[in-house]
């Protein structure tokens, strides 16, 4: 534990979290919004934040009346927890297991820090002690030195499914991260599961078609406007030519002029 704790010291939190991870307006506001979403959407009475770091989510939840707790391996991070919240945040690894059940476990950007061999044990402990799991693990950040287990979203969905947890497709957890999801313990038949995923896929396809149409329509309208403007310019030049004395009495210009007027009339 001491060796792992020293890995996640002051330097790590200053340099390895995208922006300095400290008690400031950005992080407090972010976790305040996440806490509001959790309370409004998931309505848990008890929550454990696995990898709670400096306890920002724990304090935001407790400030909103939720019986929230946190665990983390970093002694440095836990020393930064707000004094009144420290009794609820413990130095502990999810690999050590848990001793009680929670309505909700949050596990935000944690399991990518474990080895692939440790992943299964961590997920076993998470799924054994929760009804719902708010989960996020980066699918693309391979550059951070302690990211030993970066996986795509489907890997985690399959791992949770093996343990009887399935993604709630009606919940949008992107406020946490773009790839966050809520997994819920349930018994569901393959038929219902296929129907659920097909329904979600259909809605996504419809949204994609609508988005494409919104992008394409203005482009087509602009091209049409440009073509009509060019046609109007050609028509104006031709009419001026037909009115000229040297061109006026030719049969061919009259026939062409009549055709142009007919076509122009159809476009109106």
C-alpha cells in the first residue's frame, strides 16, 4: 500500500489529471454537478466512491444529504479531504474487498490504473457490494504512465454482464465523462436484452440521420441559391443581348430567348 500510495503523490495530481487536480472552483463545480445528477437520477441512500482521491464527490454528496463514503490508496490525496469529510474517507484499495453493501458504487477513472490481472478481482468486489455502479474508464489515454489497463467500452460492458450487471441505456452519464455508464444488477433474458439494444440502436440511427440532414440541407440550399443566382445573371445578360439592335431580328435568338424564359418561369 505504501508503494502504491507514493505513486499517487503531489506530483501525480498536479501533472497527470489533464489539469491540476486540487481544491478549486473547476473541480468542486464539476463534482457538484455530478452529485446533483446522481441525486436526481439514481436517488441512492448510500454511496461508496471507489478511488475518491481528495473526496470531492463524497463531500458534494454528503452536502446534499446522501450517506456517502470513499476509499483511495493515496495518503497524499486523503490528506487533502475537507476536514469534516475525512472520517468518511479511508485509505484502502478495492482489491482488499469491502465489508458492506451500498446502493451505488462510483468508480470513476480507476480501473485503468490496475493491471489486467487485478481487474477481475476489483470488479468482483465492486459487483458483490452494489446494486448500481456508475462507471468510467478512459478508452484512449495510453500516454499516462500509470494507465496499465486501458480498454474500450465494450470490454467493460462485457465484464459487467458476466457479473449480472447491464448498462442502463436510458441514462446519459456523459456529464461525468463522455464514456461513462451506469450498470445495474438485474436478471434479463437474451430476448429482452436484444430488444433493448435494438431500440437504443434505432434511436441513435434516427438521431444520426437527423444530424446529417441538418448539416446537408443548408449546403444544398446554398448550392441551389448560387445556381439560381448564376442563372438569373445569365438570363439578364441574354435579355440585354436580345434587346440589342444587331441581334433583335434573328430567328434563332428569339427561339432561344423563349426557351430561357420558359425554363426560368418553371424555377419560380
